C-alpha cells in the first residue's frame, strides 16, 4: 500500500489565517501540530514514511518539508506541481510516480486523502483504512462516507446502495444540496457525506481515467518526468467530478469516528471545546455576557461584550467578524479584497521562508521593522540591497554575520549594521532558534530589492 496526501490547495475559507501564501493545511487548529503534520502522523500508524507521498504546489515545498520533520516522517516523498490542477491530475501524477519511481505493480493499492481534515480515534481510522485496502483489491474504488449529523448544505453526499462485503455499493454521488434536500437525505439514512478519502488499485484507477478522463489518461501514459512537464496541460478537475460521479466500481465504508473537514469557521467552532456559555476560545480572549461564539486571538487581547452566535478571528493585520452560519462567504470577502488591491488578501504578516520566518511589526515613511527567526543550522542567502540599510539586534540565540569580507559572531543584546550595496549574510550556527529585530531604512523597502549571490535553497 502507498498513501497519497493531497496538500497543494491554497484555499481561503479560513481567512484571515488561511491565505494563498499559507493555506489551511499548515494551520494549527486543534493542537500543537498543523493539520498536515497530524495527517502524516496518522498515516505513520499504518505505513512507514517511505510509503507516504505528499503532493503539493511548488510554492509550498519548504512548508511541507518542515511539517514532515515535525511529524518525524523523514523519507516521505514530495511531489511538486508546477501549477494547481485540482485533485484528479494530482492523483494521476502520483500513480505515475508509484509506477516509475517506487516500482509498484498494477495491483498496488493507493490510499488517497486530504491533508487538512480533523480525524479523531486513531484505532478506528487504522482499522477502516485496512478494510478499505482489502476491499480495493476486489477492483473497487472505496470511499469513506461520513455519517451525517445534521442537514449540512456545504458537503457533497453519497447515496449508499445494497450491502457488499461489510460495506455498501454506491448508487450515486450527489452535489451539495439545498436545505430541504439535505433534510431529506438525513432522514432517509441512506446518504453519507463525502470525506474525500479513497482507496483503489493502480490498475483500477487507470482504467477509470481511460474510461472517463481521456485527456488525463493520455498524460498518464507518459513517463513520470514527461507527465510532470505536461502537468499544466491537464484539465483542472477534482477526483469527485472526474471519476467518482461516473464510476460503476464504487463502494462505501461508513466511517466510525469524529471527522471534520474544517471547511469554514463554523466548522472550526464545532470542532473546538466550549466553555459553559458555549463559547469556543483560543488565545487571549475575554468574553463578557457572550454565548455560542467563536473568538480567536493571535496578537492582542480580544475583549467581546454581549456577542451571541458571532465568529471573531484576529491576526496582527486583519480582524474578521461574522455571524455564525455566514462564514461560507469568506471567499467572497477575499475576492473583494483582491479587487481592491489589498495585500492582506494573499499575504500574511508572518512570511515563511525555507530558513525560518519573518513578521513585519511596524512600518512608515522610510523605515520598516521586522522580527526574524532563523531555524537552527539554517542561513539566509548571501545578498545585497541597493536601496536600504539594515540594523540587526539579536534578542535570542547567536548569529553568525557576514558583512563584506568580514565575519563575526553576534550574541544576545548585541547588534550588527549592514550598509546599502554591501554583500551580507545571516546564519544560525547554534542549536536553538535565532531571533532578531531588523530595522530597515531607505527609500525603497520591498522584498524585490534583493540580489542573491549564494543560496542553499535554489532561489538564484
């Protein structure tokens, strides 16, 4: 068995935390691990790292590498997509990779899953994953169906048919319904939410691509390298639309355990513990006479009075307030921000780089202030800036600083000055994170005023 984790999405439904530069799968929603790291950890109970394949956008490569390290899954494979093409081309690329790079046979079972869902009860997941793999060897595409708990209109539904081998055959997939139709589905007991978790053999899914998606199948005939080069030419379509809605080989396993796709702030509220008034709180929050509300604070005290059924999410550059039940419209908000040219639509105030991250904490005419954190053993590129000087003040760890031809160690409470047009480099030679405050001065302070000469991460 091989496991394919789909981690290339750049959705904005959890805006302002989730943005295109740092999407949902990297967020820490229900603990100290990101959703992706939790998914990897869950998979490690049923397969070694060498059998795990993570498909992601090339822009997220370093994020994924960091999450693999956090999950202690060294040896997991990363497949990089040149552009986003939805889940069907991603699955096809993974199949070709398994054939060419992992020497899989046509009978190999592949278990495909999203990277950004909350699943509890590890024992249930492991047992049902084994069941799905076993059933897939009978030539079926096996899907985990979630037993619905309410008439949800935000999910696709699967209509279960007659029993088959401790599972059900599938009559059909249904689009997201209106409220009345969702109530009918719930009352019938024959409908399940679509989890997006599938199991199938390589031979089975290839045959289905050939039958229903010839454009993808033709690319699947190429060797892996050629297929990856042609990735942007494949249609952008989900596996649900491409295969599941057409296939006559589907079987459904009712998933036993807690599942949440965390597809909106309403879903986040449902997944979090509540206080005695029904409030879900994270961060420095002070609710007064509030009930049944979500409050998430990241950078300051969030004080709320008299709120009922309200969602409030605060970051250091955006505060979003909406009624519960309305958070599905978050995408519309991001579209409006983008139309107005607001950088907050896509950029986080904390920007992640392969060496660590930085956060803009203040800026004005001719200056910008950042906090910078460099991971142990990492270094920035050897670079210069034409339009600004920089002053680095170390507030944690030890820095190795190159300025021109000189190098020196800079310790906590010490500083270094970098004039314009001088080659320089910041390194962390220690075993603890290096933390500095950077003060920039100049007439132009944007990130494109960087000329790189050496770089460990292939950015030249």
